């Protein structure tokens, strides 16, 4: 099948998974205290409202800690959404492909949409990666992955310590429809029937670490509500 969904070293198609935090320094300390591993901090991409750090969960897969970019001026929906999380929260996950266009076609043929597509190019390759990425819509639902095609991965410093992936689990009341969509697109991650949940277990120097929380759904109306609350200083 052209446009394969890539299986990573840990044996799953999970490319990376995002942990949303309202403050990057606090998020780094949280993960460091939990795992015993100091996350790598990445310079913010030009003009982007977020900054990230990461811990590898396989040679080619990682946990991304995502926080508002303090140097980004003004308000932005993503910054406000990140500030709205009162504690570190599993927020999204990505699958990777070698042909974004081919997978995009299968997604649309299966009745879903590509949203918020971003293409990076002409970046400083020592500091930043080049990629094509997007949400799979309609809307945002964290049980459904985002999609990325890596054009070039940054050559920046990376902690050699890996916290191997032990288990990644998703559940949803709409599991049957989601699993049918996954099959049509070539995603082999099973979604269990149950409450909206995301769960990630890693094997760190401190032992088994589990992250889990309710799945996140964000509508346009919820985004506007969060943005207004942030403008009013609700999340400080």
C-alpha cells in the first residue's frame, strides 16, 4: 500500500505522543521527577505559539512535552488551550508516513478530513525539523491521531536515555466506528470499547510510569470559551 503508516522500533505505529502542560519548566520537572530522565528542551519554531521538550520512548519515537511559548506575543488558541490544563495531560498522538499525500487521500475516501495542515521548509536543520503534519478531523478528538511525514529530523542534542514504551491504550464509546476508520487508512492501533481514555506506560529508570486521563475533545465553541477565559486571566 503506498503511503505506509510507519511502525516504530517499539513495534507500534505510535510516532510520538503529546503531554500538554501550562508551563514548560514545570512540565520538565514533572517528567524528570516521575521518570528520572531529564527531557531534551527544543528551541521554539519561528512564529509558533508553543515550545516543547521530549523524552525518547524508542530510538525513533518520543514523548513530547508541549507548553505555551513564552516568547510568542499575544493570544493564540493553542496557547490558551495549553494554559487551560490544570495538570500534565495526554493531549494528542501522531502516526507517521512516508507519503502524506497518499494517506491524506485514504483519510478523505474514508469520510474524514485533513485540518490545520502545516508544512515547514528552509529551517535551521541543526535546531529544527522539516515535516508535513495535520490533524485528522472533523474537529479535534485525541483518540484519533494526527498525521506527520518527516522530511528531516533535527540534528540537535538528544538524551541517550530511552524510557521504553510498555503500553499505549485508547478507549472510546465509539470504538467500532473509529476502528473501521483506522482499518481503512492503515492504522493498526486498536481502540477498546469503553469510556474516553488515553493511557501510556513507560519503563523508566524509576520503574513503570503510567500517564492516563480522559480523552480530549475540542470544538470551535470550546476553543472560543477557553480563549476568552485566558484573556480574562482565568488560567493564571
